[in-house]
């Protein structure tokens, strides 16, 4: 099967801060995995669900299959290897990478990023640091994933954070243009902590799970008490990210 341009959802159950968050109930009828796949489909691209071949991920692979998406199973720790093998198996040219904890993934930003990637000379379309955490990550070409994987080919490499590897490459990188309400806001839209789980349950008790990122942000701005549920987790999240980045740069 050849899939030239795709959205790849990356997910596994062996998370440490919030175990099995992919299976957490968000609404009465939807788990976090259901919402992630639903929003990935709204990019308009074929969706590939990339999880590990470890038996701990059998359940989420079965759930993803029930959504009618393509399943790929590969390396447990090294996401770069999992992505690289996925690219090779399906002959992928370009892909959006969707983290399995971004329950408000902005499919409109994603559409623009994919268009920018396909119509430019860049290898990577990335998000600026000031983006609201959880709105978007990146889009990249097969050359980009092959190059990144060559930097860390070991299956034991824990690629939870890998963007430091960009410094080791000559990849051409551009950044997605953001609207004013997509950056520098006291809003956190990713699932890592128990308070994040409470946040998403409250948010999606008021608005549809397929609502646009723009409307989600507008709703939260009008209802700041919802943002206050989990935004205090952001500094801990950033501190942990910095520690991992410092470790990777040693």
C-alpha cells in the first residue's frame, strides 16, 4: 500500500506520568484515543496509527482498527525508528506527526503546514516555541525522518524528545505562521497529568470533540476557569522538557 501524504498518530500505553492516558474516558462515549483519531481524520489525509509491537499496545491497536485507519506497529521506545519504518512500508512522502496526547490538535493549522511542506523546498514545517502547547507539532518529509533516524538508530533510544537532533542535520526548516490567539496564551492543551485529564473532561462537556482549534481557544478565553484547571502544570511540563533536552545535549 502506497500512501504519499498522511497524518501519523503516534501513541502507546506505557506513559509514566499518567499511565494508560490513551484509554482515559473523556466523555461518556469517547476515550482520548477516539478523540485523537477523530481530529486526525479532519486533516483530510489518510490516517496511520503508529504504535509499538509490544503486547501492551494490543488494545489501542484494536481500537484504532475499529476506526478504519491504517495500523503500523514498530519500535517501542525509538519513535524515530517507528516512523522511519512506517514511512518505508507505506512509501510515504510527507506526513503530519500527531502526538497521542494532543486532544485539541488543530487540524486547520495542520492543513496549512502540509500545504506549505508540499509546495516548498523545506524538509520540516515546525511550530514556534510560543504556540499554545498541544495545538500542533510538525510536518516533515521522508528525507527528514530518514536523516533524523540516522542520528539515533538504536532501538533502545527513547525518542520522547528528538528535536534536539535537528542541530545535527542540514535539514531545511520553516515555521508555521500563527494567529494571535494561537500563541502566548495561558492555555494548556495536552494530556500529561491528572489535572490535564480533568481539564479535557470539563472542556468537552461543553463543546464538541471535533470543534476547531480556533473555536476551542475562543471558548476557553471566555471561560478562564476551565484554563485554570491545568495551566499550573505547564511549568512542570516545561521544566521536565528542559531536563530531558539538557540530558540529550550532554
